[in-house]
């Protein structure tokens, strides 16, 4: 117990004020009591001086301070990093970081036994989340990421209400997720929670390590049967300069892979892989894996392959677009218009100069029957093709190929085509003197055109006419001669000039003559861009005799085929009828399942709660069946799916339903992979651990010192706390009552003796 005095002001002032009050009290009593006798006068003066003394005591504000020791709960926390980077073998003698860390933890927890039961010992493991540590779990560390800051924060929350003597963190410090550890450490400093950091691994591991990782593969995503396609990829290489790598691309269903060799340039960290050529012979969806053979001394031999998918289509439409050197925007916008049509593949050919006799810039084999389904001739003079090539092109059309000639300064009669073999199959008469229609030309389909598949932009004729009326005029057009006897005239200008006509020479191939250019339609508005896209797709389908497939078309499109855990995968489902018109009032059901042979501990979950659910007979481990949201009720649905289950291969099936009946389905596979950020930089970050420890007032210890640190801990420092109690002498009811009693007694004596 100690006495504490806390005067209301400086000591000299309080002493001077007390002396003045005492002197004034004695002087006042001396004047009032002069000439009186009796001992009561001295007693009254004593009472008044006692009251003054109590005022002086109150001004000094004395207190008795007592100290009391109490016991409180306290904890010692151990946290062990279980992320996959702890599996790196850069310890002494090639030991894994994990082996060293578990050994040090076992020694430290054994030393902590002497602190029980006064100190509660907690042991946790962490990677992306915090969990209880199980000493009997001998499995290697597999955590996909390290969230050190989150783990520390969660451990503190779990020990709420308990004093933490120390928090021992055993890690390589390679933090790559969650809250910044240093900001969490600042908060622990204010809470007086010291972190004892123990680091494993070397900070030179990233610099000196050797590793090869397959980072990317690109192929397709669509190709037609018997069409060659070339795959490519990217390898991340560290520590193998000038080495020759054996790379292969394995296609599902093929007996042998495509193999090449790639040499690593000095100092290169990213090596491109090209030249992986493949020609599919059968249709279907095929898994494609890019793989590099591991080399001796690799740090992580499990990241040497990457997978995607290729859709091989049958019955596609091959189109050859031939144009001359005259500049036109038509090729650019034609290519953009057909980019989403998976069944159409266009090969462009630019001819820069006229042919010399039978020698031209193109090979005759390009016009062989069956080579291409449709030929498009852009703005090009007739003499840019040899006479043989023009005859071959005519023969190909007569045997079933389609041909479309576009307008331009060197097209039709102005380009010398009047005297060529092709003039006989063009729908309109050609003359050398045919000129151009000057100025802007409005494209106006006639009744026959609005009823024809090529120009049908909407289900009904009136809506098609309205859409065509909104399209801007063409910047110019060729002037045609009279349509031939069997020609079909599809569109005219307001002045009744023929702008588009069709013909089926010989009853097999089909030919379209189009007097102008279409690129202006693709730039005016969203509606005109859609009309431009639909016109070109339907024109090519008509030319190749595939405007009526005879069945519904249900298509499922994934925005990617490889998605990391937690990333978003966008899916689009469409339903079209045999005329490629959207099917109205259709709903979609989608199912996601893990492919057989890959055991899963979790089930894929959609982004939103399903609108309806029902049982379905699907492969093992099915996902939920969800009705996907529709847009505009025009046979299209979109969904965003978050890849929450474990890594592996999954299949998504979409069923199109109308009036409760299935009208078609489509399927696609995709790969969920674990983000390999843990192994992108294998170097330990011991400096981060040191900063975290020093920020909290803790220590950064070498592994062999942790057990000794625990043994030297004085548990009484954490389990006992001193409680200080202050008892104020002047600030209580007895003091006040005593003061009032003294004043009352003094006043009573003065009153009784007539001194007032």
C-alpha cells in the first residue's frame, strides 16, 4: 500500500492558501471572542481549524494505492504453413522445407508441455485458410496459395478474450493472397501480441532453381475435318539456358503425339512453342495436351503440361475469297461478320498482278472440284486468273460449288469478264462497256428477294422490308446488262437497276451477282451490323445448298476451356431451327458433371440459386440442373458459372426445352486447374517474416532456437496480472459527513454562546 497525493495546484500555491485561511480564521475568532472566558471558546476554534484542515486535505487529494495480483487465461499459438511451396527441396542435404518445419514444430510443442496447464497451447495449420493442425496427418503440403495475413487475423479471433503470450509462425514467408501481413502486424502491435517468426527455405531458391512449366496452349477452338490446324504454346523456363526441350502435343484419340524440339535461348524466361501442326480425321470434341519432357534437376516436375479442347466439325463450308490489289473494306467486315459462324471457314487470297499466259499467282489446284464449297470474287480484273483457272472455276460451279461476284471498278464488264468462261454462268449479261451507277445507291429487295432465304432478315416479309429500308445506301454499284432467262432477280435500285441476281447453271452450283459492296452496312448501327452478318451467312449457306439442314441447331459456347479455381466461366446457349431462325419460347437446362475416373469431393455450384430443380439420369456425380436466364426470348441464354470445385475435367450439357419436351442438346468439356502461384516464385521471403516479427515486438529466430525460446518463457508473466486499486481519502461520503458535522458543531457552540 502506498500513499499518493495529487494537489489541485502547485504545492507553493496550496501551502500559501492554507496559511492565509488559517491566519484569517484565527484573526476572526480573536476579534469575536475577545473579552469572553471559558474553555468552549477554544473548543469552537479547534472545530473551525479542523474544518479548515479537512479543506486543505481535500485540496491535496490524498489516496491509498493497493496492488492485487490475479490469474488470467493465456495462450501460446503455433502456426504451420501447409502451402505447396513448403514441399520445395532446398534444405540442407536436399531436405524439404516441410520436413524441417514439422520437425521444429514437434520439438517446440514438446517443450511447451511444461507450460501447461497455465498456458493453453494451440497448434494451427494454414495455407489459404486456417485449420487445426493434425500431427498424425503425414500427407505433403498441397495448399494452392499462402494467406499469411488472413491466417494470423483468424487465429487472433479464435483466441478472443484470452491473452496471447506469443504467436510462433513457421513458414517460408512466400505470401501471395489475402490481407497484407504487415498491416495485420501493426494491429497486433497495438494489442501487444508478439510474433515469433521461424523461416524455412532460402531466398536464393528462385534465382538458383531450375524449372520448366507449361503455361499456355492455343489451338482452334474450331476446325473442320481434314483441315490442318497449328497449335502453339508458352513455356516458362528457369535455369536451363541453351537446353533443347522435347515438346509434344497429344490429341485425344490419336495414337501418337505431334513432337517438336525447342531450344531455350540464353537468359530467356518465356519460350514460345510453334509449329505443332495437326490434321484431324474424325469429328468431335478432342482434349489437347501440351507436354514438355521433364529434365534432371527440375524443382517442380508436376507443372510440365497444360490442357485445352479442340472442336473438330464435320460438313463445314470452305470458302475461298479472291481479290485484286484495289483497296476495299469488304474483306475486313466480311471476315468479322462470319467470325462467329463455326461452320464457315474462309481463306483469303490477294492477287497483286495479272497472270502471264498460264502462269499466275494462284495454283490451279485451288479450283479442283471439292476443294472449296464457295468462291467469292472481289474487285479483280479477269486477266488476274489464267484461262485454265477460269475454266476450272466454271467447271467447279457446274459440279456443285457456289460463286459470288462482288462489284468494283475492275469487276463484271468493267474488268474484262464479259469474254471469259465465267460470263456464261453469271446471272446477268456482261458487256465491255458496262459502266457504274454513280453516287449512293439504295439496295431495295423485291418481293422475290424478301421471300428468298438469302435476303430474309426476319420471320415475316414486312419486318425484313423494314430492316432493309433502314440500311444505308451503298457508295456505288456496277451497271448490269439484262438478267438472263433463268436468272432470279432479288434486288433493284430505286431507279430499277438490277443490283443482285442469282442463277443455278446446270442445276448444281449456284451463282450470285452483287453489284456493290456491303461494308457500309456493318458500320451504321447495331441493327445494320446484325443484318450485314445475317446476309453474308445466309448467302454462303444458299450458295453451298445448306440453307435447310433439316434439324434444329442447339449450340453451347464457352468463353474459355481452361479456368482457374474461383474464376468465372461464361456460357452461352442458342437454339435455331432448320432455317437458322431463333426458336422462340425455349428454355434451357444445364448440367455440370465431373468426368468419370476423376473422384471429386465437391459438387459444382452455379453462380445463382436455380430457378427450378429436378432429378435427371446423368453420369456419376452430377451437378444441379438449372434453368438458365433468357434474353429477349429469342432462343439465347447466358450464364456465369464460378469454378468452385476442385481441379479436374468437367462436362457441361445443355438441353433445349419447348413445351416441356426436349428439342435438342449440346455438350462441351472444360478444365478447372489450380492456380500455380505458389510455385511461380519458389524463393522464400524471410525478410517479410522478419519485418512482421519486429513490427509486433517479437523475434525472428533460426529454426533450432524455437524450442529453447519456448523453454525459457516465464509463464507467470502472462498468466498473472497486477490490479491497482485506488482508495481516495477525500472523495467519499464519510469524509463529507465528518466535515459537515464539524461545521455544524462549531456553529452550534457559537450560537449558544452568542458569538454570532
